[in-house]
C-alpha cells in the first residue's frame, strides 16, 4: 500500500511507560526524521497516570531489562525515577520454610516521577505530546487503521489525527483493541480468568518497632509470598522502596477469591484482603500512607492485570500493540514493566523499518511479531500453563513442591523468566509422600513437557501472515489439552 499524506508518521496512543519508550525508540531509529505524536489522557504534570488512583503497579523491574533499553536506544534511568535498588526476588512457601531466590539485580521505580523523565527524553528527540486527550476510537480506511479520534478533556473539542501507524499503548482495557474495526488475527477480548485483581499501598513505617523478620521485609530483596489462603490464585508482595518504605500488595484470581469467600462465609473485598495482609506483617509497624510529594496521588489503588501469554498476533494493517494492551505481563507473576520495555524498544525499530519500506500493512509490520517472540514471547505460553497448574494447588502441596522438587537448574530457569524443567522428579519418584504430592509431581512433569512443545512451536512462529492460521490451530490444540487438565 502506498502511504498517503498523513498528519503524523506515527501516533502512539497512551503516554505511559510503554508508549513513551515506543516513541523514543522510533525517534532514535529514524534519526528523528519521522513525525511522532504521543496522545495521553492526563494533564502534563501527571503524564501517564493509569487510573484516578495513580500509577498503580508493583514498581519492580530487572536491571537486565533496563540495560536492554539502554544498550539499544541509549536511554538510561537513574535517581529519582529509580527509587531503590534490589539484589533480587525471593519467593517464600506458605509456611515460610522454603525460599527460592531468582531474577537477579533490579530496581524499584517511582512511577510518578518516571513519566516526567520519559517526557523530557521523548521531547528532546522531537516527539510531540498531546495531553488531556481521551481516545475514543480508531480511524480506518480500506481495512487499514489510519489514525485516532478522541476528545480534549478541557475544551471538549473533537481531536482527530491521522498517521501511517497507530501504536496502541492504552492498557489492558484498550478500546482500540476491543473495538478494532478491521479484519485481523488480533484477539479482541481476554478471558476474565486470565485477569487478576491486584492492589497495593505505598507505606512509610517504623522498622525499629517491628520484629526483624526477613521473610516479611528485607530492604535488599523483593519478597513474594505464595499462599492460597492469603491471596487465592495469586500472591502477595513486599517490595522495599527504602529501609522504612514499602510497596505492599497482592493479587487474586477473582473466581478463586469468590470461592474462598464462599467457603469461609465471608464477604471480603480486595482492600480488606490487603489490609489483613499488612496487619499480619510483623516487620511493618505503624504503617502510614507516604506523604512525600513524589508519592502524592499514588499512595493506594487497585487495577486489573493480565496473566496469560501475549496476544497471539500483535499487528494489523497500520496498527501495533505494545505492553498491557497486548497482554504482555508475565503470566507467572504479572510483572509487566520488563516485557513492555523489551517490546517497546523492538517496536520502535520495526515500525520505522516498515515506514521506510513504504509498507505498513499487516505483512510489513509482521517482523515485530517475530522479533518480540524470539526475544521474549516464546517463554510466555508455557508459563501460562504453569500458572494454571499452580492456581489449583493447596498450600500443603506448594510447601512440599518448593521444598523437594526445585533443583538449582530449575531456579536458574525461573531466574531467566523461563519454565523450570523439574528434572529431579524421576530420581526421587519412589520417595514422594502422599497421593496429592505424587499427582503434583506428575503435573509438574506434564507442564515441563508441554512447555518444551510450546517453546518449539513459538520458535517456529510464521514468517508471514499466510502461515498464521495453521500455526494458531496447532497452538490452540496444545493449550486446550493443557487447560482441560487444569480446570
């Protein structure tokens, strides 16, 4: 398709973390030759705010991911947008008797200050930003997305701009994806069981009055608590933002949370669950909502996050998805910052190449599918199956499995964001105690074998759209078999 005259070369819908990186990446790879616009619903001073509650997030990201961005598009982050460094992540079993350390060095970000840094980086590269603009729909012509239409929240004027490529970074509830009016392979809607309800506080607290217990708070490590009673179908987290400051919260699968409430005869909501989680933490005493200026408007909130593989197709004619809108958070722990950084960095380069080749069709943009999957996405379907298996376990099974079934190699795999292999299970088969634990061992071996198939299948993602239907049919066959096992 010949690219007609448009208002912009690229419009990025959503000025959050992913959107600003896409814009900066595209500006970098095009040597600032392209005209790029970022559209954000928020005023300039609260750029990228996710909800009225703030920039609700766990705030954690691995150093390796930030380095990935720095190495490729020369964007680096430091203080104050990086609030606190950590040495890694530690996951504790429900009984706190077993811990698994993984993920390596990382950072806890200040999500209110980071968008200001990103705004400066992008505009220094020539990117334009339109604030106070809500996007209502995509503009289309001849089965292509050619722009966006919205409304200025201050003047109430209609906002309508065209572009060669529209990049959707508007989040998990994206109206652009859900209502995409052109023919494509993109999945429009997510299964509600692939969403987790999450929430968190940012607290200052008195560490001197608390009991030092590094299974509940450690200033050097992000702590994850696996506990089906504490957070049904999810996990709790205690992420340090300093020696006396914490991002503390949890996520639940709503179906399992509703089931747990019914069994208890309770009507707990998510906030009640998180408040109880804070109250049982012996290391965090006298917690107070952070009153620091950089946290104002971001102290407490809830949000929905996807915990499935990324969308099976990330592009359509004139349209690309990045970050939460493409369901990119890691299926196992809902960590979304890392995959968003990787995808946004890649997308900027691939979109520039498509525009320079004068082909922004689905086929012209298809390289982004391949490049993201080869770099990161191949890991996610196996982790999705693993997550479904974990969600049906009892606390006793989790305790036993973490203590007996995880080898050093498994932990290395988890550290790399990959599926563990559970190679020790055959050696200890006769020693496994209890029917449920034997079933757990069988299920772990099964998820490992399915993961191997899925990784190989994703490594053979089609080179062009013509091969997608057959590839997708095989994928769904593998997943349907696995999901049926873990209903």
